[in-house]
């Protein structure tokens, strides 16, 4: 199992799941200009979390990934509201 510190493996991971993460946050109503920012934040959080992640074949990896993405989106939206900036298209 490759660690996120393996640049080739991490690039392949980001290439595979990055578009899906962007689709989720776009669907949740972010402005197009913010989609890439939130997707990058999700990938940054994943880089840390993947160090201790252990795959459980009885559970959904994409479900877990979507939960991480949802939390990053919620954090982004909360920060925007706190500073009086609109969220959404």
C-alpha cells in the first residue's frame, strides 16, 4: 500500500478522485471560482488523514471520501458566512 508521501501514487490518487470531489462540491452549490479551492482543501486534508487510514472492505471508501469532502465544504461555507461573503452560485 503506497503512502501519500509517494508522489506518483498521490498524483494518481488526485487524478482519480479529484474530479469526483470537484463534482460533489459543485453539486453542493459552490461558485465555480471556489470549486477548485475547496477540492484542494479536501486533498490537503486527505494527505494528512491517509497516513492513518486503514481500508475496510466492508465499508465504502467513496462514502468516507465524500464525508471528508462534505466537512471541508461545510468549513468553507462557515468561514464565508462568518466573514459576510456569499456562498453558492
